[in-house]
C-alpha cells in the first residue's frame, strides 16, 4: 500500500538526533531519505556505544532507519557539486550545522533553493540563527540546564538530574517534521517550497509552557517535585507492601473511585481532600493517608482492584532490580 509521502525525496544533511529523527519520521511516511555524512567519521552517533556492529551505535540506529547513506566531503568543490545535484531533484533538505557553516558549505536555504524553487529547506540549530546566542553550540543536556528544566527535575533535596530521553532533541525533530509537512501541503497550492528554522532553545521554552505560566502567577521558581505534580494530588509514586506503585488521581471523580478501591471512604468528603485544589493545599496530609494505605497492600492487589472497577490502567517499569506498577486514571 502506498504511503502518504511516497515519491517525496529528502536530503538529510543533519547529524546527531533532532534532524535525523525528523528525516526518519518523513521516511516512516514513505519518503525516500538520502543521508549525507562526513567522510571518515560519518554521523558522530555512529561512535556512541553500545555497538551491535562496528560503526553502528545504538543511538545512530534509533534515528536512521530506512535511509540510504553516502559519505561526501562538502568542503571540496566536487563534494558540493554532488550535494547540489541531489538538492536539485529533492523535495526537502535538512541541515543542523553551526550558524554560518551551511553558508560556507553551500547548503544554506538561499543557495539550495536557488537551484530548486520547489525545495523545502529546514535549518535546525541550538539557539536560532540570529540573536546573541546564534553561535553557541546546542546539545539537549545544555538546553535542559540553560532553560531551567534541570532545576525542576528530581527530588526536592536531590542534585541536578538530566532527563535521559533527550526530550528537547526529540521534540525539536517533531517540530521540524510538522513544519515540513505544513510546507509540503502549502506547496500543493503555490508550487513553491520555502524555508523553516527550528531550534532546541525554542523547543525547550515550549516544553516549559505551563511551568512558565505558574511562575508568572506565583513569581517563584517552580519546585522540584520528584515523581509528583505540583497541581495534582495524589499523583506520585508510593511504596506498596511488595514494591513501588505509581498512583495518579487526576480529577475529583477519580478521587472518589480511588478512595473506594483503597478503603479510604472515611476521608473522601473530608473538607481537606474533597477537591483537587483542597488536596494540593493539604498535600502532606493527603500524601500521608495515601502512603499509609499503600504500604498495607500489595501493588498487584491495588491494580487488580482498580482494574475490576474499570478505574485504572497499569504497566510495569523497571527501576534497578525492582518493578514499579503504574496506576493512572483513564
């Protein structure tokens, strides 16, 4: 069966995660992806262990499926000729070099679109292509720290923790992907391509949406919440008799159902806990009552009781040698 982007050709000049992921998403929808790598080293994630095979780091494999790859020295005239020939027949080109490098290599939007007006050019950077930080290199962990995400991650008294899934890189790839899809759609009307820019910095700020809104309201640094949520309660990991369990009570209807399952009917209408706002205001007491009942019951028992009533779903997460059951509202 034909996929939505069958017939679309993408020139992937990017490296590491955001750009390669964007190209991979386009490939998943049927686009033909040609990945251009540097001679010798190739994409630097090829060298990130572990290695299922030489030159194939697992991070590289996770972001580069369904691509054809060539090695080109774009610093040479012959290398630029090859890339320009590919761009002349491509629908999309994606690059993620430092500011000014694409221009020196002749793969910037102005140069490539002069060869092919239907081309959609996507430029990915750390801090944008203009402004005081335009020349600063950007990696996911740097933006986690720079934009304040790391200051909110982890337990209240703990050290600084990096989110291990590289959320800023991944979401920047998604933003680039959505921008390219929008321009492909627009091209059907205009017959012309266009240029888009995305940055890790803008992605990080976007991910901070409701946290920034909370800061503007309260005027104080959002706290570290561990596994909990500053606007919901109870909504965190607790210890059950046989290991940890994640409980997420996201609204007042679920609170009533949770109390019924957990044997907390005596407090369901307590004025301190009746609404979510009440529970957040009395977080320590609500958490204490939830913790007390959780410790007396097995995690599977809590899950099965909720499942039988249709009140919760559950999954398993590995934490070292222990298993965490995840219980959340539908």
